[in-house]
C-alpha cells in the first residue's frame, strides 16, 4: 500500500461525510457547500488515480474540471444570494 492509496482511502471517508451533509443539510446553502466539497474531493481522487496509474492524459481533464467547478460555485453562490429569503 502506497501513500496514494492511503490518501484515496481518506478521500473516501471525506466523501462519506460530504454525502451525509448533502442529505441532512439544514439549508440549501449547506447543501451547495457540501456539493462543492464533494466535487473537489472527486477531482482530487481523480488526480491521485492519474498519478497512481501513470496516465498523463487525465491531468488535462482534472484542470478543466477544476475550472468548471470554480465557475459553478460562483454561479450558484450568486443565485443563492439573489434569492428572496
């Protein structure tokens, strides 16, 4: 077992917590934050698997997904801020 395997196991545990928050979050803002964190964990796991399997082509997908996740977070936070309470 390498250090990458240990990190993948830790990311799996974090994802379990994220799913719990996503299902039980008291507000929509909590659910959005949990979804964003879940996406970050997924991208981190993909990057670690890319290193573990020595596949360089996945790195470009990780960069594109990171940009997409950032833009999505900004758009959803803007929508949540505009929404009447």
